[in-house]
């Protein structure tokens, strides 16, 4: 079976036949003939040896894919051979075939291509888990989304706007502003222009926000806590700006703040099923009505995975990158 292999010397990504047979699904799994796979920053980290897959997970890169089911385990229900689907994976998406627990599979949204659907599972599940399940964002509340031009950021802007929240975002590139405003952000701040804290206080008339979604970490922690309203919630999904920071506990205590951290990949299939079923009920109709559209910067042939990773590492991307394994 063809899959992406990582050169131990150069960390180059090579699409080649690893001489392994096509995998057989376990009783509770289905096998997907992969047409496209989404790229996530976690893939870069794993490629560089800094983010090993969870114990027992497929060691091949790829946390989401879309394709057609071509085998069904004996206890896997709800899908049959020939169904077009997308899936949230713990690994293995950068391959010709991948087996996945059936509870981590969703039908392809009507009207979307495989490449579009491959850009959905990881980022929309991440946003739903953090912002809507854990932080319980409600219509009428306000949210600050850092790195709004990323895959998670563009998904978060769309979802929060669609469910009635006021959306603010920080960006690293002026060329991304118009897209983020079109997706539903009220205001965008370029992080190179000074303090996002002062800008956001100005936009909110010194009130701050109810929820913050942050992949940056330490560098933003102090300002994030100061910007949250009473009973505010800080959702930490990364630490690109450092792992260690001091906390002013006065903000946490006096405003009854909640700081929550999450990593989706190591969670159990049963937990992932809860998120995906919520997406199917609440979000899939928005894709099918074109209220939401996955934002894709570029689709690369799987043979050009190295070029795609270099592009993602440049931080110039707007939305998601996708690897095409087979023609849509």
C-alpha cells in the first residue's frame, strides 16, 4: 500500500509503496479508500519527531481524511461499502487506505467534494469541542479567536458567527483581513501592529470578551486573562508562543475565570463520537445549505506533500491545506 513515509535523515516526505498489505478493519472499524487528507500543524510536529502518535495509533501522518468505504467490520453499523465519508483519525490519513472506528466517521456533506470534506473533521471538531462543548459559548456572547487565518481560526470564525456570537480575531498577515471579515469577524487585529489587548478593549468599549480560543500560549496568557469578562473562559489549544508563563491570580479569582486545555487526538473513540454527532446535528446542515464552507488555501497532490508542509510552516496559509490522493 502506498503511504507517506518520513526520511529519518532529512525528514523529507516520500509517497511510496511500503510493501505492507492494505489493512483489514477490526470488528468496530471501517476501511476508507482515501481520496484526500487534510493537513494540520500537528503533522509538522510529528514529522519533526516532537509529537508521537498515541499508543496503539497508526503511525502514518494524517489526522483527517475523506473517501469511500470499501470494507466494513463485523460489528460496525451505520455505513456500507460504497458510502462517501469523511473521518477524524488518530493517524494514518496520508495513505491509500486507512481503517478507523466507525464512530469517528461522518457522511460526506451533500454538495462537497472529497477535498473539501477532508478539510472539515479536525478543525471543526476542535472548535466544537473547545468553544461550544467546554466553554459553552452562547448566542449574544463575544469571542476572541487568535490566529484567525489558520484552519482552526477560519472554522471558528464561521461557527461562532453562525451561532450568534460577536467575533474578534488576531492575524499575522494583512492579506487575510478581508476573508476573515467575510467569514463573520467584526474586527481583525494585525499582531505586528502593537497590543491586541488595547485594540480589543477599544472595540468592546472596555468590556472584554466571554471566550478566547488560543493556540499561542504563554506569550498571550496575561493579556488573555485581563481581557476576559466575569465568568470568562480561556480555551488553550496550543503553545506556539511558549509553554511557561506567570499568571496573575487576581484575574482568575475575582472574575471567576476558567482556563481549559485540550488535545483532541488522544481522546477515546467514544468521546470523539460525541463531538462528531454534535457536528452532524448542528453543523452538517450549515455545510449543506452553504451557510458554512471549509476554507481551503490550496490542494496539493500527495506526491508534493513536502511542498505543502513547507508552505504551512511559512505561516502564509489562509485556511486549510489538503493532499489529494485520488481524483474527486
